[in-house]
């Protein structure tokens, strides 16, 4: 195994040695300040997820939240963006109504969908929660109240000309799914995991096709694997050390995707309609902390391969291969099971190695040579050109339509100028990627409103609308909401908008270097 890792490090170093020393990859010709319109039918949307915005009483996450509250694990002293695993930042200061209903979407969904329609949006990404449909073990039919709830959501969207984009698994499972089976296995490693998942997906397909046409099977599977099974910050909170130790969960997620893809297409075909099915991956730019360090450069290549491409490559090829390991497992029926590739993009990270521990790189968001790099409230750097780089790599690597299903930033300021700059700069990069041949079908912003941001709880503000949690979840639009509405109504960026934000449009042509 060590020989394989060393070989990969050498290959990574060779690959990166061909790159220029500056941060990012320079574009030959910067685009002029002219209107950047997207094609007719392009989807402009917002995204939310059930556990983050509404009450999901029977989920593994809800059980975890109750445990954190009981044990007072509130990350006292941790700064925003660095909450300790097993904690929820400042969770104890919120009243029960907030802890249960999060952003109150289940109470105010009609108002929220109307707000999205008012902005001119034609897509709204939500998750169907497995725990809402099957809150108790042994259920053979989904809860009728849950089915009715989602029918109301989709009807509210359709009546306003909004396309539902639906995620089946957004990190959250029924709590009972993690009860031990006869062999002591939990969750995705249970012997009956695929049977249970299949029953859920079959219920969803039978009830919501053709009402829903665009489906996302898995949200950010690498994030789930890392935070749930390597770092231990998400349920089930395991710290196995690396992806190889969680390979059975990794394989199960790939199998779950295959099963969902088949079921959704089978039901759609039987009903004389069609669906578009994919999954979405959290893509990040990984750069060497020290661009002149062979170890940092090689490790950045390895981390990029492992995090960004291994899972998507498995879906394309049908084989699960985990970088730096000898793991190579075929997954029956997997190859080619995606009608689009979903992209979530937020930021970039820097990879730093230590020759004393060469296989344990440090991955962080601070570069020593970019002290003025703009950062959001979580400390994540804004790097728009990375969006272009990821989109063009996806387009070339998989030759599939691309759906941008998440992009946004944490900015809690009342004037949210950072979010406005971020929006225009990243949509510009998406347009440039389309110009350069990537078949991008959507731009979905995270998020419509502030919500429960996992371990950071309620302190990270990603919303176009601010939420007053202590006053009936009252929504107040931030200036970025009007800006995004202007973009959606114009189906792109106007020349005046580009001129207004031109000083903030950082591309590789003007990326800082040393």
C-alpha cells in the first residue's frame, strides 16, 4: 500500500509541475463587460433541505440534536467555522420552537415559495425526508400526512411556474435505520439497508412522478462520508480515520444511487413520462499551501482526486476505486447511471504536508501569501475562478449536462455586499464555462433563507432572506435577494450589472500571485 501511495504522490507532483506557480489557471482572454445571457429555459433556483429548514422529528439528526442539547455540547469558545465534532454551536441558546422547526419552512412554505416566484425563479430544490415518510421501523406504507405535505409543496411550486428539484438523501436518515441488525451492523452497513432504501424510493416514485421530473439521489456523498465516518462531526459520529475504513458505506451509497436511478426511470417509463436523475458532488479547489513544495503540490493532487473525482468516476465507470488504496470494487449496474452531473461549489482549500507524516496532510482555508483574500463569515475564501475550473473539468471529464445545485456564501451583514459580489462573480464564471462548451442547465443558489447549518447551527447566514428566529421566523429580504431577482428576470447578467461589480470580478487573469 505504501508503494502505491508514493507512486501517486510522484504522479501528483509531476502533474502539478506543469502548472504555473500562480494561484489558479490563467485564462487567455478575459471576457469584456457585455451582457451575459443564458439560454431560454435555463433554471434559476434556490435550494433548501428538510432537516435544515423544518421539523423532521424521527431522523438520526434530530436524535443527535436532542443528545447534544441534553449534554450541553455547544462548542463554547469555538469560532464560527471551527465547531468541534460532536457539538452544535450555541445550540442551547435557542428556544424549543426554533430547535424543532429550524427556519420554519414547514410553517411558512407557501410564503417562501411565493417569495421565490416573486424573484422570478423557476426552480426550487428541496429534499424529501425518508424519516418523514417512514418515521417508524417496520412500516410497509409511507405516512399519508407526509405524502400530503409534499404534494402541497409541489403543487404550490407548479402553480407558480416553478420546477421542483428533489433530493432523496441530504445526509439524513430515519433514526431507526441506525438500530443494529442481527449482525450488529447499523445504517448503510445493515444487511437489509438496500431493501429499506428501495422501499423508500419506490414510495417516492409512485407518489411523486410525474409531479417531479428532476431528481438528485445523493447530496454531497463525500461530505457525508467524511463528516459521518472519518471526522465524526455528523451522525453517526464515527471516527474511522479514512475512506478505506468506511468503504462498505461508500459502496452502499453507490448502490443506493443505482437503485434510485433504476426505480425512478422505471416508474417514469411505465407512466409514459421521463425524468432526469443524477447526484451532486461538493467540488472544491485544492491548492498547495506552498506552491514550491513538492510534497504540498503532490498532496494537493491526491486530495483533489480523492475528494472531487473518485465518487463521480465510479458512477461513470462502474467501479469504486479509492485513491491511495488498493480498493477496486465493481458495483453492479452503476456505470453511466446519471443523466446530469450535479455540482455544488463554494470555495477553495490549501493542502500542507509534513515530511515526517507525509500521508496525513493538513487541509485549511488560509494561504500564507494571500493575506487580503476575501473570506466569508465561516472563513471560507471567495474564489470565483475555481467555479469555472471545476465546471470545465466536469464538462470535459464526463461529457454530460451539468446542473449547478448549490452555490452561495455565508454573509450575515444587513447589506450583504459580499454575497452580492459573490453572486455576480460566480454566475459570470458559470457563463464563461458555458461559453467554453459546458452544457450547464441550472444555477441554484444556497439558500433562500438562513437555516440550520449543521454543526454551525444558526450562526452561519447563507440566506437571501434573513430569518428572525425569535419572532415567528419572520423573513426580511437582504439586498442580494433583489439582485438575484434582477438576474433571474434578465436570464443572466446585464452589462450595467457587470460594470457595477467589475472591480470585484476576480478571475484567473488577475488572480494574486507571488
